[in-house]
């Protein structure tokens, strides 16, 4: 058991080692971030030392609970200093956290995108499986919805029978999502939401999910390569990753930023940064370098006058991608989750309408 000044020295040494490692990786390059880091560390140590002095005055040892609490605080400080979450992006979405379910508001394009992205996910998964349930075609499939926002995509996937975990770094988004799902008792059981970044759940969720969806997310992350790496870590071998995002072209700049944000105003101005748009070739390269095989790339087109989405051959503006993580020999494919569940229940024929 630690006690008195020895605990402070041990904690200080731990901070020193971790901070030195972060500096070598280039994580301490930003002056503002470094100042925040120093302030957070100082506050943590001062608070911890104050608790120890109180304990010492009453001749009681420092409790294990307090040590764990302090270590957890340190872990969050370090994890947020090297994360794929972009703090500037969080500030943008913080202002709109209460508007997710306004179908005529700022997120109307995402509402209508469900008309093509949900069938894309569903049909792709069903084509990889031999059977499916009538009514609950994705029963038995564990899905991680990264950047779930208010739950616009989590809910329809839950209605298809999937067990969905939605994560988002903004607590206000999670509160909105939790409140909305509570209106449906079935969804309340099938969906759980967490205020968390992807990096924060990696350790507890290694190879946990059959499917990951990251829809309109990768163009907002701070470190795309880290993001893809973490996706690979929490996805089961032969699991599916679905991504929708915006290509980095002159046309995407004109339509996605100039027209959509500045002229028509279908999304708030400043929502996107063209520099962070991702060409499909770059995304495919990153995926393949982390053990994925890209199976499908489809172009997407939004009609602002009808408020609807459609598929197209060109990927010059928006696109959807499906990739599969390489399998480990001797392990069961996650796509068999559908078949395993269906083998215990009556299945529908391939021609049945969902």
C-alpha cells in the first residue's frame, strides 16, 4: 500500500515517463495542448496530495479506491492527449446536440441517408450469410456504431434485430440518443449508448463486434490511421466495416461546402473542412495496411431539392465503402452469427421481402 510522499513521487515519476514518451511521438507539439496537459497534471497531483495529507493527519493509510481513482484520472489525461477525437469538431456538434431528431432541421440529410445506407448494410450482411430471420434479419449480430450522435443509424439497425452499441464523445449526444430510444421498449433492450471515444473502449472490447459502422465520421477525426487501427482491434476476424464519407475533389468542395453550407444551408456553415475529406484510394490503402480487404465502393448523390439520396457510379462526391477484416485460422467467422441464430429458428427463403 502506498502512503504519504512516496505516493506523490511514484505518481510524478509515472507522469514523467508517460509524458516523455508522448513527446517522442510528437504528441506534445501544440503549445495550447501542452499548457492544458500541465494544468491537468498539476491539478491531479495537488488534489491527490491534499487527500493524502488529510489521511496522514488522521494516521490512516491511503485507500486502494483512492489510488485507483487517481490512476483513472491520469489514464484519461493521457488517452485524450493522443486520440482520434478532434476537440474542434466536438465544439461544432455540441451546439446541435438537441436537434438530432428534427427531420427538417440541420440533420435532415442524415435522416434521408438512412433510405440507402441501412439497406446497404443489411443486404450486404445478408448476402454474406446463408439464412436470415423474417422480421429480425440481423438478430444475433453485434454492431458498433461509432460517432452515433443522436442514434439516427443505431435505431434502424436495432429494429432489424441487431444488438447495437453506439458511442460518441459528446455526452449531450448520448443523452439525446438515450432519451429517444426510451420511447421504444424494444430498442431500449437492443441498444446501449456510451459517451466514449473509440480509443477508450479498445481495451475492454478487443475483437468484440461482428460489424462496425462509421457513417459520416472519418472526415471529422483527428488521426485517421489510429481510427482505422482501433476499428481493426475491436472487430472480430472476418467482421465487416461500413464507412460513408466525402471524397476530396474539387466537385466535393463546390457541392459539399460552397453549395451545401454557404448557399443552400442544408448543413451548418463550418461543418466540414475540405482538407479532412478522404479520397477512397487513401481510405482503401489505410484499410489494407491494417488487415482489411475492401469489397465494395459505391458512389452516393444527394439531391437537395427532393431531399433524397441515390447510388451512382462516380465516387467524386460522397461514397460508401464495405471492408472485411482478415480472418484468423481456426476461428469462426462473425458472419456465421446470423446462421447460428437462424439454425435455431425457422428461416425465410431468399426471396422473402424484409
